[in-house]
C-alpha cells in the first residue's frame, strides 16, 4: 500500500502536546491606551533591571507577556515607545518634585523646609522607585535621556535656589551663595535617593533625615 499523508498520520497517531510542557501565559486584551501604559511599565522595568542598552521590542514584549505584533500595534517601533516613556517619566518626576517642594512647608524657616524636603524625597523614591531609578541611574542612557533629565534637574535646582536665597536671609546666615548651595542640596537629595534604592534597610528615612538635621545644626546663623 502506498504511503500518503493520511496513512502516515493514521500510523503515527495524532500529535499531542506534552502535558508537562509549560504554557506561555499572555496578558489579557486591553484597550489601546491601557495597553500603551502596560507596555511603558514593562519597558521601564527592563531599563531598571537590565539598563537602557538592553531595551528592545523583544525584551519589552517578553516583560509585558505579549507578542511582538501587540507591541507594534500600540507603537510604530522602539523609538516612539521610548520617547513616550521619556515624556511620561519626565512629567512624573517633575510633577512629584515640584509638588514636594511646594508642600514641604514655608521656606521662611529654611532649616525645617530642608528637613521636610529630605523626608519627602525619601517617601517619593520609595513609592515610585522605578521612575526615580531611571532618573538617577543614567550610565547607559542615550544622550536624549540625559539631556531631558538635565533640563528637569535645572528647573528643580532654580526653584531650590530661589527658596534658599529668601530662607537664608530670614535665617540670619550663614553667608552662602544660594546658587552654589542649590547644587549641593540637589546633589545631596539625589544621593539620598540612590542610597534608598540600593540599600533601603540600611538607609532608612529616619537615619537620612537625622543626617540632614545634624548638618543644618552646625551651620552658623550669623
């Protein structure tokens, strides 16, 4: 009897999937805007875990538990997806920072303002650690990301400098350049953020706030 595909299938039997083989779980269907947010969250997790240089459509799809076509249905490619993530990250970070600066009390008591600001920074980084990780760790970031972060930093620093200028005068000293001091305050805040991200049990809020209070305590007022 001649062998045909049908007779071969009959002899071999039906092809069955190995029950022990793991099945890939895919994310549920989502409306377009929700899917875009889902993909941006996945891209951010890849950046935080693996670095900017490891981001790809494949990596994002795997992290989001979707197929590559799903990613391309939401964004035309990697570049527009990353630009959308950059816009969202800048908006979040700047919004959180400005809200914190405005809600840290009256800068007429500059010591209390800086101590409150330190505590607020710690809480913000703890609550939204992925966003701030992307902002504070730029070693592998492309130039466009570093430039955007620099713009955001400069806006925040200018606000701090303005508050310091008024606050130092009302405090009665010391005779420090508020523009220079604003750089030191911003760098200190960023370093506190990195300490929280790298070793939260060791660098808890109480310890960092106390450190800032002790620094301010030794500064002369006149």
